[in-house]
C-alpha cells in the first residue's frame, strides 16, 4: 500500500518536489530524505555541492532586497527601451509617410505641368507663355516641341 507522500510524489514532477525542498532547512531535508527518494537525491546533491564548495551562497535580507531591486530596475529599463523603440518606429513611419506624400504630390504636379505643356505646344502657344503657365524650363518644353 502506498503512503500519501508516495502518491503525491507519483503525481508531481521531480522538479516541483525539489523546488519545495529548496525552501526547507537542513533538519527538514533530513526528515524528508528518510521518507522520499527525491528527498534523498536532493540531500545527497546538496551535501556534495556544499562539500565541493561550488554552492555555498549566504545572503542577508538587505542584499537580497538590493539584488531584487536591481533586477526589477533592469527589467523596467528593458521594458522602457522596448516602449521607446515602438514609439520611435511609429514616429518614423509617420515622418516617412509625410515625406512620401510630399514626393508624390511633387511628381503629380510635374506630370500635370508636362501634360499641360504638351497640349499648349499642340495649340501653338509661345514657349515663354508655356513656361509661365507650367513653371517648366525652356529645355523641357523644347523636348516636347521636337516630339
């Protein structure tokens, strides 16, 4: 017959159990290790790690608070940068659209002026009058005359 702990361990992932053990003190880990395979593995690993000196990390509450604050500060900074980049992209898109509209308008005006110049040439208007009406220079108008 299975104990409650064995049933619980069977239902939960090993990682979940280890996370719970991380919160336990030495005495609790020793008690759990006597009853649980995962607890035994955890205790052995913790002893091995601590004996090798790889993982002995004691920290005061003040240091933990400072580290947490710094972590939150870094995360906030990264979030702020991300928001700023998005805003910058939107502004850049708007500026690009405005520039594109202006260029398009200029091209359209120029195309219309050329069209008017061609019609005026066909109607035998003098070149100086065509220049005044369309704003085109004499060289461009002469090109239409040669066609």
